[in-house]
C-alpha cells in the first residue's frame, strides 16, 4: 500500500434489508484486506457468493454479490481483524513512518471492534463506582441462576429461587414454580397492541395449555389475529381480560373452544370472552361465527362481547352432546343471529342449558335490508333436532326491525323440534311483533315478555312448514294480571245430562253441534255441517259413545281469536277441526298451514271436509292437551272430536282461549239451531169471541218442534177465565188452543201468542 489508511471514528458494521434486486452493498469503514470483511445473511456467515472491493481504501468499499439476495434478507457487513502483530521493529533498525502508521491503524481498528462488542454487553452505569461483578466458581454456579445480592454484586441463586406468599402458613416455593402458576398469551410473544398479528403466539399458547392441561389467560389489550384460533378440550379453560380482534378469513369460526367429534368436554370454565370482527360480516354465510363452543358438558361460559359476525355464538353438539351447562351472556351486537343452538350429526344433541342475561342488539345502520334473529335453534340436514329443556332468564332484544316492513327482527327462531324452551322476563325493543318464528315441530315453548315496545299484541309467527302450535306467549307488559286468567269459551261438563232427543231417532246435545264424517249432497255452508241432532249416538250412564262417522264440536266465531285450547274427558278421542270463511262457507283447501295443533300433526279428510288428528289424544303419548291454531283468514270454526278408528265414550268437553279475547259460541240461532234443546216461537193473534166452554186455535211455526216434545203457550194480555194449551200435532208446528173455562163469553183484545218447546 502506497499510503496508509485513515481510520475515522466509524462503527465497523453496517446493516441492510435486501430488496431482491440490489447486488452491491457499500461499507463506509476501511478494511486492510478482503479477508477482514465478514458477511452475514439472516445471521448466518457467508463463505462465498460475493467479492469484496475497496480493501485498503480509507473511505471503505463495496461487497458485490454474484446474485441478488432474496427480498427481506437481513444483510450485515462487519470488520473483523485478526489479533496479531504484522511488524517487528529491530534494535537500531530503520523505523519507517509508514510501517509505524500501519501498525497503529490496525490497533485503532481493533479497538473500534472491541468498543462495538462492549456496547452490546451488560455493564454497570458510568455513575457507579467499581464493584465486584466476578462470577462465582464453576462448582458454585452449576445448575443455578445468575443474580445479584443485596449489595448488587453477582451471586449464584438456586434455580428458580425461593419465595413464600405473605400469609401465615405459606410454604416457600421456587420462583419458577410460582411463575408457572399462570399461563398467558404474552408468555408466547403475544403483544396485544391491536396492530401486531398475535394469532401464531395465541395459538401456541393454546396448544401449550392443552398439552399441560392448564388454564390459559389472555391479558389486557387488543389481540389481533389473522387466523382462526382453537383452544383444545384438554385445556382446563380460558380467561380473557382483553379482546380478540378477528381479521382472518371469512366463513369460519374465529375462536373455537373444546374438541369436536365424539369428545366430551366436561367441567370447563371459559370466562370474559370478547371477540370482535375487524369488519362486519356481510351476513351471507352462517359458517361465519365469532365463538364456537363444542360438546360442552356441565361447564360455565361467560361471554362479555361478540360483535360483527353472521353468527355471534354457536353452541354445537357434534358426535355427542352439548348439555347441562350455563352461559352468562353480555353484549351480542351486530350479528345476524346472536346465539345459534345447533347440532351437527344424528348422534349429537343440544339440551338442558341455562342462559342468563344477554343484550342482543343491532345498530340501525347495519344491514338494514336483512332479517335478523336473537336466538336460533337449528341443525344440519339429518342431524338430531329435539333440542330440549333450554331456559333463558332476562334476555333483552333490540333488533331494529320496527317500521321496516321488508325485514323481520324476531328474538327466537326455531327451525327444529325444540321442546320445553322457557323464556322468563324478556325485553323486546324495536322488534317485529313476534316473540318467535317457528318453522318446524317446536313444542312447549313459553315466552314471557316483561316489556315490549310493540304493546299487547305480540305473537308467534308460524310459517307454512310449521307442523305444531308449539308456543305460548305470556305478554305481561301492562297486562300481567289480565293475562294470568283463562277464558272459558264453552263448557259441557256432563254429556249425558246435556243429551236430548231431537227427533224420535236423532240425539242432540246442549251447546254442541252434531257432526257427520260423510254429509250427503253438496254441502258448503256451516249450517250444512252443524246438525242439531243425528242418529246412532249411544247414551251411557255417564256420557255418550260416538259410533262410526259421528262427532261433536263447538262452533265458534274465530274472526278475532286465533287460538283455542280443547279439553276432553273421553277414552282416546280424536281431534277434528272444520274451518269456514267470512261467509260461513267451508274451506276445503288442504294446505297444512290452515290449521295446526300443539302436540300432533293434523291430516286433511277430504270426505268429511275437516282436519283430524294424526293420532288419538292420550296421556301416554302426551297428546291429550291440544291447542288449535287457525290461519288468519279463518272466520268460523267447528272444534271438537270424532270417532275415527274405534268407538269410544265421551263424557265432558271444554273450550278455552286467551283471556284477552271473548269469542262468541254459536248455537241455538235461527240459522244455526244446533245445541239448543229449548225452542221458541210467537205469532200475533186477535182471538174471536169464545163462548163459555168453547175454544179457539192458532198454529205457531216452531222449526225443530217434533211430536212428543214438551211445549207451553202464553198470551201477552190478561187471560182471566181463558186457559191456553199447547200441543205439537205436526212437525215444526205448535197448535195453541184458547179454552174458555168461565161461564160467560170472552172476547180478548189482539196480542201475541208465545210458545216454548223443550226437548227431553
């Protein structure tokens, strides 16, 4: 080298991030020879694939790669000199300035490298006086931790250290054991700043919790993840103090708790769950789910918040059940379906779960054109559908559907044969005027509405696919006392006492219409089907035996009242319902939505033109107590029982409805004479003068009067000395005789003759 290197005050290192194109990387510090340059890629030293240019130059040079490093590669260029003497000065020899300068340059360069190494080392502050920081001997520090004593000097501490809780009787434990008490997401690198992708770290923590059977804690903060997370069932549970921000792929569950398949996840504790979608779902796919709980048994779950998904929370039985657990619900917001109670296979079940609280709400600006529901009971095709014994305490629904006729916002949706679903003290704000929609064979649902902005008339919506009248609404809002009573529409407590002879061969019954399964001719009007009497009824000491083709029913005005409850004392009776429009014309459309019953399917009988139960009303099959639901366009109905398969004795019948309604029971009317054993008629009459001992007669029309009926007659004026007698000599006519029993002629003024006929 002709000139010696100038060593400036420069750090002997430089760092780059490769862009995949650049091949030349400059270094600003001088090196003496090419071998003094150390090149690292992602921390790994490189032995070839590059050349070093600029050795011996004071301003540095260039490291030129044969091919550009991959984009993102961390490139480090460092000067590393060999620590050796390159010159030797001889006594009385020639001391050249250039030789001396070269030697001093190497020493300065080496000192610069030492300074760089020291910068990365642990050292005491410049403000502290020198102190003892010497390591203990090897034997003294073996299998121990390096620490500091009370003076700040280096010492060896037993592995883990020993601490004791500040309570009387506490047992000393190692620090390592104490720290292992709580497993957290931050132990695996989760940051919780809402920006960093914490998904891999959180999944690693969940895997560790499962492997060790531990309870995982996700601390305060916002933990963003671009991947779905699963906490296996082997973990003891999960506590969240912060929130999970899901920014991963759609149409999957953001957080899955518990194992699927046939694994039973028992006695788990999941608390403080808070899962928010980074962007609100488009609500198009129910696989888009916030929290999926699988196969839980006797477990406790607390959900603080779940927001922005198509389905907020899904409880799922997969190849075994989800059962006997309790869920504490917080804010369930901006989800199309807040809670989905679901089964995946025919081997699964979802039953006996208690739910506390829950604020199911939708913002007014979120998907204003789409239906939304609070709680759904659902199943995959072919999966188990009897979701039984679910109890809700005090849920609140604010579904933003009011004044939006194109959509519905309904608290409960049952698409399965859910049974014994009890809801207590629910609140409805801005919902559709329905507490629930039933699309299947749901039964024994009770919805108690403590408050409803919709007022009194909240109802259950039954779609055309519903096969049961499976729900009862107890609307307590400003009507609690009124709703607690039951309205009796009609009662025939003793069929035997209610029976009478309509004709010599026909029997009728008080308040009831006699029914035939095969009415002759072309009947169309209600009066063609509601007979005042028919043949072949066999009276017993307690009731009546219904023979083939015969039935009895109440005729009701159903223009306002939609639901009726029929109670029957009989030996396995069969329910029948016949429906009529506003003009009392029979409805013969066999669509299944016209009439529904609460505990059985109804079948259309085209010959009888009525709907009849698919089975007898028995205690053994839990079909005795039936509620009948009529379609909105039904105006009149006959509700009763008939003989379908075998004769049976009928002893008593009663019909009830909601106490807010008071429908008319139709019987004993001029156009509907059925159900009345007492008939009346009258006629204006100006009797002629009647001599002593003589009489005068008039015929009064009384439809239904038959020879043998008991009859009476009266006149509207004073009849002193004149006796009025009545007899039925011809059908439908009562002959009234005015007999003068006095000793003088009597000439009565014009008046009205009234007659009364009683069947016996």
